[in-house]
C-alpha cells in the first residue's frame, strides 16, 4: 500500500490499474484487449476522447466500486491528461 499525495502519482496509479490489461495483452499478442476487465475501467469517466474504450459506463450493470470523493481522484489527476486506452507504454 502506498499513500498517493500528488496529482502525478494519482494519474500514474490510475493508468497502471485501468490500462494494465492492454499492456499485458500486447505481450501476449492480443491487441484487441483494451482495458482491464477486472477493474472499474468500464465505469471510469476519464478516458481520452476518441479512445477505443472511451464510451463510458456499462449500462445496466451496477457499478462495483464507490465513485471517487477526493479532489485528487476527481479532479487533480486530470492535470496530467485523460487516460488513453490504447497506451501501451510500460
């Protein structure tokens, strides 16, 4: 566990969690995988416009996590840009 205290840290943590399946798929030669299905990525509203997974929530499925409540996770991390689901940087 690590306490995140800065917008850049929060941005990096969100990217690591929500885009990790894409990075893993690249090494498994399965580029059609975009977001981590085991995460809350389908309900995440911070995807870059035009990204392949930027369509938003999962319709009728209930959100499995509580929405963010702190400034750092609602607004602060966005200082470093929205997340790109096609990003495969390690």
